[in-house]
């Protein structure tokens, strides 16, 4: 195989690896954030206290359920 053939083969393999790596890492991160949401109940409490609101357990649970339902709608819309 001539030299230019090897060069083209290396470039195609590099591009294929970059594209494949991007999609694999994207899928991994989406699954990770679905299982481990970045905002939890303690963070909501702190945000509400900083805004001057007194966080009740009922309000915290309501906000968490709203966030989870929005995430599910977002995921279903993508599929």
C-alpha cells in the first residue's frame, strides 16, 4: 500500500474514533445524570433559605417531583 493510502487510513480511523467517542461519552453522561440528578433535596433547601423562604418538607417533595416529571418528559421527547 502506498504512503498516501496509509495517511488516508489513519485520518479516517482518527475521525471515526473521535465521532464514536463523542457519542459513547454523551450516552454515558446522559445515563449518569438520569440516575444521579445534579440537584438533590438538600440543595433545594439551601436555595430556598437563600431566597428567604422557609422550606417545608411538602414543598421540597413537590419541587423534586416536578423536576423528575420534567426530566421524564424531556427524555421521552428525545426518543
